[in-house]
C-alpha cells in the first residue's frame, strides 16, 4: 500500500520557460495579425496545446511563415532563421532563454579569437541546432564519451568546450575530465543552467528515499528524460509520465513493494500536471498517503489526503 508521496525540492517550470510562455501570451494579446511559434515554445504538449487554444499557430520551419509575427522558442534558433523571416516581412519576437543566449555570446566571442568549439549535446535538439547555427564552421557537436575521444589531437588548435543547458551534470563532469586529458589547453565553459543542476540534485536527494520515482514531463523534453534516467540509476525504478492518466495502478499493487513514491517534473512541465499526479496517487492510496513537500531551504512540510 502506498504510504508516502515525496515531492522533489526543485521541479517544474524554470525561469526560461516561464519567460517564453509569458512572451508568447503577451504577443498573442497585443498582435493584430497571425501569430506563429517556430517549433514548440517549450517541450511540453500541455503547454503547446494551451497556446494553440489561444489562437497561436505553430510551424516547423520558417518557410511555412509568410505573414504576421513569428515567435522564437525558448530553445533559440540560428541567426539566419531570423534573417530569413524578417526578409519576408515577418515580425520576429525572440523568446530564447537568456541562458541559451549566454552560450551564443560565449561562442561568438571565442570564435572571433580563433577558437574551435566542441559542444557537448544532442545534435538533433532544437537548442543544439541554434547553437551550431551561430558558427557552423567552428563547432563540432559530440553526444558521448566515444565521440569526444574520436576527435583529432589538435595540438596547435585553440579549443573551447561548451555544453547543452539541460545536460546531465555528472555526465558533463566526465566529459570535462576526458577533454582536459586529451587537450590540456582546452578552455571549459560549463553552460549547464542552474535550474538543470537544481532539479538533478533534488532527484539525487529524493531517489534514495523511495521505491519508485515518477517524473512528469514530455517524451520530447531532454531534461525530463534525464531526471527519469537518474532516478532509474539510483532507486531502480524511474518512470517518465506525461500526465496523471499515464499512471498505472498496477505499479502500486501489494506485490510491487512500492510504499513510498517520489514525484518530480522537468523544467518545461506546468504545475497543474504535477498537482494532478499527486491527486491521482493520493486516490490510489485511498486517501491515506502522506504528501511530503520539502521547503526550498531545510524544513519539511507535510500534508495528507486529497489535494485542493
């Protein structure tokens, strides 16, 4: 029987996501013409659907947008995307996360000083595509240790190392170590964002206390998938769910040995989805499970029964 539900100290929306959503909603209210978001404003289906209900269109390419206003998502884009849109007479509103923009600034600056950039991230991710677009001839993307080690020795080349904002902190620490061994002269720029570090640290604190961790987030969300991966490694059972409807009550059958469950959420997951998950878990426990919510500092707040 499910007895306790532990909520991760840090979970859900980060600053960059809140900012992007606010920009999109304000743009929709203030613009007379058609408003379109390039790709997903953030990687969460519920957020995307909510904006769609507000009349905001979505396009997968700037080629599909010929009028009105184009919103750049929190993940950012290559500079030529904006140039192409503006050349067509489309107004561009940039909702790129400032911490992604910080990577652009670093890359632009060091490339001007003759550096070649090794970027650790997912090559197919929107954020990575935008980063590469800022200096396509001076950036090499690697997504694993093996890809890093396969690169040339480059003894005379000035090198810099950057990282996707949502990368797993422990994995980048290993990449940084290997890069320093291979190229002692490489400059390291740890561009993992603070929200990512906080949520991963919170999961590492939470997972040892529970039998199962549920991470609320979309399958397209890199940071949500990493939280589930970390949970799986620590407590043996980490499951990524999109919403409360994805919860299988069989996970909490008596023979499954799940007395305590942890709940977290990716940085692009709205609070209402987390609340719905908690409510569903309390219902599965027949209203008896204790919900434990750590304060942001040190104290612990407890509540039991249904969620208001």
